[in-house]
């Protein structure tokens, strides 16, 4: 649970969609190449890797790669 004043979801959002992906780095590269607003930060945790993209309406989308999958 996040505090009400958290900016984790984006500027004025109270939620975020999270998608499980198979190859995070490849997807982020493809999104960048297509002109999407991709966050430069990638977070590595024991429970997986995370990346973020913002859709055209300003919603932040979290992409999660499970740790049991290949990292690249």
C-alpha cells in the first residue's frame, strides 16, 4: 500500500496498471523506438525487474519481468 501523497503512480494518479513481460529490456527498447515515453530507470529486485512507460493520456504503466525468466 502506498501513501496518498506518493508519486509512484505518476503525478496525479491513484493507480497504475502492471503487466508481466517476458523480456523487459527488449520491450523497453521497442517502446523507445516507437516513440513511447519510457522511464530511463530500470529497477532490479530479488522478486523481479521493473520498467515504466507513460501512455498518451499520462497513465504510468509498470512492466515486470519475473526473476525466473532470462534477464535479457
